[in-house]
C-alpha cells in the first residue's frame, strides 16, 4: 500500500499543483500559531518558491489567477524574512485562496 504513495503524490502534483503549496501554508500557519517562527519562515519560503515556479510556467489564464495569490504570498515571505512575523490568519487566508484556482485555469481546485 505505501509503495504506491509516491505515485499518488506525483499524480496530485500534476493534476492539483497548488495542493503542495496549500499544505506548506497550512503547516506555516500552524507553526506561526505555535510561535515557531523559524519553521514558519522556512515553510513560507518553500511555498513561495513553489507558487512562483508555477506562475512562471502557467498558461496565461492560470497565470492571471495565480499572480495575485503569488504576490500576497511573496509579501508574507518577505515580511517573515525581514523579522516581522506574519499572522497565522494571514497565512491561512492565502492558503484558502489557493482552493479556488485549478491547475489548468479552472476555478475549482480541490
């Protein structure tokens, strides 16, 4: 059963590319709640790199949907790196915004 986990993860990354970003953001919010700022900063950085990469390779329609979310995440990441700890609620808000963006330009990401 566990042997198939990498295949399932790969399928999710292709069909729902924002799921890993959302997971990182949810973990970053939990770390912020626990005042684990280094962990939150690291997770925000990982999520930011992933969404920036997706934005650069996305089709025009998806890029239009991703850009505002990517910009908001980039601001939170810069805030964390400058030493100002972002609020967990702000991180969760970005994570929630990723739900409405599908990997192929559709507004129905699961």
